[in-house]
């Protein structure tokens, strides 16, 4: 009798096996790329990432068609002894976003991270391609793992991929930024780990579904929740723990910046959503949700003001990330309203849509900024004049990404903010709406500051702008167009985000 | 009081001490050391949980014990990466100073 | 008060003293020495907590390899002013942090005192399913069967950390060997130790891996001892780290995780689930995975201590 056959009939579920594949494929790619090395790492990475893209589409399709969550018990061992993978609507949306952005980063990275000569291995290409595969493993694990300790390992995997990406160029200031990031991230992981120890001590399981049934408001749970929230907030760079983010995200190579800002910070944010809405639904969460949103509001305002004051383009985009992360946290008090109500459902969809919309828009903006910096030889905003004429495609990508951040229709940002605004008005919490509208004005300010400069006539004394390769520009533009069209998700017959959520009625969000 | 409770209290103090060192030390290497101390405190907490969960003829719950083994290896990897970053930063700074 | 409890009290006091010393020492070197002593004392605690598997890991990694890493860094940074995060924090800031940390300690202590009795545990369930895995050591069953995913990912974490460390090499040295670990003043006693200990340690490590299926021990414990022996011979100057671009180095590093992954995938067809073992073959497969992982983990640990490549490729 095999444990698989004996314990769990669903272990052989073909759709559940897709979740295993989403984690196994990039891991196998990582091992293969590292062992063949040489100049072949790039080809291995592209092949395995393409496979991963197909798997992500299949997962979304399976959840869309069936209308309920997927699960898979690894090795046939059911929780609490074993580990289960689970995919609800939230995870499917994030996995699809990951496949899309990682794929775009891979295509964009080809021009910067090619092997120096056929078959010759060099430091930067090998590191980039292996890390790109590993970051996919880590993120997919975060979206799908149903066990809090496996999620700890996933968080550490994510840190170990993100930190070396920051300092690929090996300069002292990026090394310093990477080291600072590392210290923050490690602290965050240990606090998270302490929380899991306390939860296990109280309930004897780390499985999210089992915990959600057993958790009661008691000292161990409150302490665990506080520790895990603090740790994840530090990793997500929510104000006031945001200081590590701007130098790290601005100092990394453009492809890496896109990955870090678009996806890596979303990993720990996603775990916060899981923690409060799936592990601890039994906790009266009004006060902590208000606190998180207040910090988010501060992040929106501080980040935007600081973005306006930056002299360098990449730093401006990085501070904009600090502000946009703030928006994500506004969903907590709105979505923790009366469970099952349409207000909460709308806020949750709005928050996740903001995460996806920011991921695509911000990746496009970092890529476009990278193209511009490469062509200009610098990224000073004051010296951008003439860029719009020389690099129209990149400038357009930057502008479209910016428009999605501002929330112009029909962008994903528009729909996200619309849903969050509606939820805040309907629940009588208009002050969060005021924060969103003020933040939107600031976003307009810094996006137009860049676009306006770039539209200006080039000074004859400035050096010539070098032509930039077309692939990278096209990839950035494609991502920007996607973020601009994400708002059309409102027309879909099914709200994918809400699939598999027991506490929320599956209702259309309009 | 049992030995497990005693070591649980010990772990609580170690966590506080480690966190303090990891925040206030201004030398990066000292922060890395403090981070390890903090991590050991967290592992010890798991160990106490394991010890309390005796049953089925075992001296403790094997699941948290296994988690600690995984955790120790992960913490070592983190330390190795952090130390390598620190040494590289130091070397690059020294080279820059020499150029000046 | 029983003798056992008195012993535990003494141990706890010693550990706290070492921890305070590690945090409060004025200079780095004594602090690191304090940390190594702290790790060794923790090994005793793990024995007292009836967790010999953890004690082995803590002794080899927590005290041993981490200590080598930190002591090496200390001696390399000693010549000049080591990198600092910022200015020394102000007294009010330190007081505020101290207050916060005290609060945290108090909260955890309160939770420890309020823990449910009887404690929730998975021990009975782990014991009940033990026969399905064929192994006698429940911790090994958790690591390689019930929670095999964690262990698979952990071997990937180690490799990933190594890629991260390598990525910090100067470009001109890529593919070359890491810096020699040999201590500058060739110490006769260390050289002797480097000749005498490794054969014993390797035999011990192999034994620990071998018995791990049924008694305390297992791949990480054995691998760390073997890895530590390798580091010792390198420190004694008897061996130098290999060039990282060599194919055999890469194969040894990746082999363990790759084999584990392959067995896991084969489980789809042979046992009905990813990471499941076919009936009757569970124990032999677990032991095979442990052997493959041991070699890879030992090599990875050794190279993590050795650091990024620091010498040009010999042509």
C-alpha cells in the first residue's frame, strides 16, 4: 500500500499536479543551468521559463473553468503531518503575473546578460539567469504553499535571490544597498519564524487551512500575529521600514529593478494578506487593519513627496514604489469589514488588482528608464530633454506605465482605485479615499515632471543620445500596454480573485 | 517548573537580546552575529515546543525538531551570504580608497 | 529541586551570560568567541531537550562552521575600520529599542508560561505512519517523507546561497578558485590536526548518515561533519579549494538536489504523487537520497565557507 494511494485520493488530481509543476520546473531549470554553466544558462532559463508560462496559463484556466481552488498533498501525506499546495483565485492571479513579468524580464535581459562569447561562462550572465529561475521557484512557492514553515523557506529563497541581484554590478554603493537589504530581510524572516513557532506551540499544526479553523483570540496568537506582521512589513518596505528599498531598487541593473519592484516586494505582501484573511480570520482585526492602513497612508504621502524631490530617474521610480506599496495596505480595513459582504469582496479584488497593475506598470517603467539611462549615459531627470524624440517607444512605455499608476481609465490602476474608493465610501471610511485621491495627484506630479522634461528640446551642448536596441523597448511597451488594459478585467464574467474564498461571497465586483 | 519551561524562558530572553543587538550595533559584523543569536533563540523555542509534545514513546515531537534542522542550515546559508557581501564591500571600499 | 533541574538552571544561566557577553563585548573578536561558546552550550541544551539530531546539527553548523565563518571575517576586517551601517545610535534610540525588546521577551515568556497542557503534538501521528516510510528515526521520516518538500527546497537554498556568494567575485577571477583558507602562520598542531582528524571525522560522518535512517543522525548532520573536515584540511593548508568552473565541481554540487528531484518526479508515476515513494522501496530510496545529498551538502557547505573565487583560472 503506498501512502499516496492510502491517504489521499486527490493526490493524483491532474489539475493539482500543475501546482507541483509550477515549482518543479524552475527548480529543475536552476539546477540544470548551474550544472551546465558555460554560455548555456541563458538558453536553459528561456526554455524552462517558457514552460512555466504555459503552466501558469493552465492553472488559471483550471481554476476559471472549475470555479474552485486546486490543492495537492505532497507525497500523499495530508496535513497536519504533510504539506499541501493550494491555489485559490489570489494565488492564480499572482502566478500569472509572475510568469508574465519574469518572462518580460528574461526577454529584456537578453541584451544585457548574454554570454560574452558562445560557450564562455561569465559571472554576471550565469548569476542573472540562475537567479531568475530561482526567483520563479520562490515566488510560485509563496503563492501556492499551504504551510507556514514552507513559506518561511520560500521567503528565504526569495531573499537569497533578490539580494545578489541588487549588487550584480559590484560597485561599493550597490553592495552597501544589498547588505542593508539583506539585514532588513533576515530580521523580517526571523520575526516571521518566531511567529510560526508560537502558532505551532498553541495548535500543533502549521497548515493554513487547519489553523484557520483552530485559531482563537489568545495571547500566543496575538504575539505570533504581531511578530509575523512586523517581519513581513519590514520585508515589504512599508513605511517606516522602507529605508532599504530606494537604494536597492534604484541601484540594481534595470532588469533586476523591474523584478524586485514588480514582484519581490509583493511576495511578503501576499503573505500578509494570507496571514490576516486566511490564517487569522477568527481574530477581531479592526485595530491592526487600521494601523496597517495608517502606515500605508503615510507611505503614500511620504513616498510621493520624496519621489517628487528626486534628481535621478531610477530613484524617483523607486520612491514611487514606496508610495504604491502604501496603496496596497489601504485594503486591510476595507476588506476586513463584514465578512462575505460585497464591500469586503470589492476591496480585496481592488487591492490585488492594485498589486498586479503596479507589477506590470512598474516593471515597464524601470525597463524604460533603463533603456533611457543606457542611451543617455546617465539618469539625471534634469538632463532628459530630447529623450522623447530620440526614444519615443521607451518614453511612451514610461508614460503609459505612469498613467496606470495615476489610475487613468481603462488601466488596472483605475479599476483598482475605483474599487477601493467605492469600498471606502460605502463603509463610511472616507478618509482612506482622501488619501488615495491626494496620492493620485502627487503621482500625476512626478510622472508629468519626467514626461515634461523628456518632451523638451535637447540642448545642443548635451552629448548625443545613442540609439537603443528595439527588443528591450518593445518588451517595456508591451508590459505598459497590458497594465493599461487590465481595467478591462471588469468586463469578465467571473471575479477570479475571489475563487476559493470561504469567507467572501463570490460576487461580481461591479 | 520543568526544564522545558526553563529553556523556553531562556529562549524568550535570547530573542530580546539578539533583536537588540541586531538593531543597535553599528558594525555590520556584530549585527550578523546578533542575528545568529536571535535565530538560535527562535530555534530553541521550537525545541521547547518539541520537548513538551512527547508522545507515542518519543522524547519529543519530531516535526519541530526537523524544522529546526532545516532552519539551522538556512540560517547558516544566510550568514555565509551576508559575510561574503560584507567582505566584498570592504575590499571594494579599500580599493577605492587606494585609488584616491 | 532535582539535580536535573539544577543542571538545567546552571546551563541556562551560562547561556544567558554568553549571550550578554556576545552582544555587549566592546570589540568584535571576543564577541565572536562568545558566540561560538554559546553555540556549544546550546548543543548541551538540545541534548537536554531530547533532540540528539538537532544537537548534532547545532554542534557542526551553529558552533562549528558558523564560528569558522565569523572568525575568518573578523580577522580579515581587523586591519582597518570595518564597514558600519551608520553612526553609533543615540542613547534615546537605544533605550527605546531596549524597551521594545524587553516587551517582546516578556510577551514570549508569558506565552511560554501559558502554553496549553497537554501540548498539541504530531508525535503519535508521526509514529503511526513511520512503518510506511520504512525508517526508524522519526526526524528522518519528517525530513525525507512527510515534509520532503522543505528538505528539497533547503538543498536548493544552499546552492542558491552559493550562487549568491560566487556572484560577489571580481570579474577577472570568475571560474577560478576561492582564496586559500590556510592560516598565515603555518601552525604545526593545526597541520597535525588536519591530518589526523579528517579520516576519523569522515568515517564518523558516513556512519552518522548511515545510521540516520534508524537512529539519531542523517544527511545534514553527517554532511556538516564531512564538510567541516574538508574545511579543516583546507585551513591546515593540506588542500586548496577547487576552481568553481570545473565540471566535476558543478556536478557534485547539483547531484544531491537533482537526484532528490528526480525521485520525487518519478513518484508521480510509481507511487501516485510527487515526492511519494513506491511501496517497499521507501527506505532504500530515502537512504539513497541521503547519500546523494550528503556529498552535495558537504561540498556546498565547504565552498560557502571558502567564499567567492579569488584567483584567476589556471590555463
